[in-house]
């Protein structure tokens, strides 16, 4: 399935069911570029178990405001639409895996 590029039109329907990891990022953000390959690897490892999405905070500012994104990258894990964990800044792959559970 890969990583979905989420917009205000697709966001709620994507996040409301199951486990969803959303990366709030911007194209000019160097730390975001460091997190991107980690998220891509996790999307491959957890394919079929967790949905992965990205929100460009520049083009989807209303979503960034809605979730109080004040620093990027911010990665949020949702379960059935509810935020269960927020990661701010660059994190190692193992930090995400600890929250996502065994493969």
C-alpha cells in the first residue's frame, strides 16, 4: 500500500479505522528528510498491519493547526481515530517500532 499523501479531504476517513501513523512534514525541513526513509522502511515492514500517511504542513495547514503541530517532523500514531503517541523531532526506527509492536 505504501505511504498515503493525506489532505483535508482524505484525512478523517483514513485515520478513523485501525492503526495509522501520520508524518507531519514540509519539503524544506531537513530533519523531515531524515525521518522520511525511516517511515518508508516502517511502511514496508508493517504493510497490511498499519496504515502510513504523510501530511505536508505547508499545503494542509488546517490539519497542522487542528493537531497543534508546532515543530516538524511530528509523527502521530492513531488508533481508531484517537491519538495514542506523538513523536517530535527525529527519532530512531526502534522508537516507532516499540509503539507499533512486534511484526
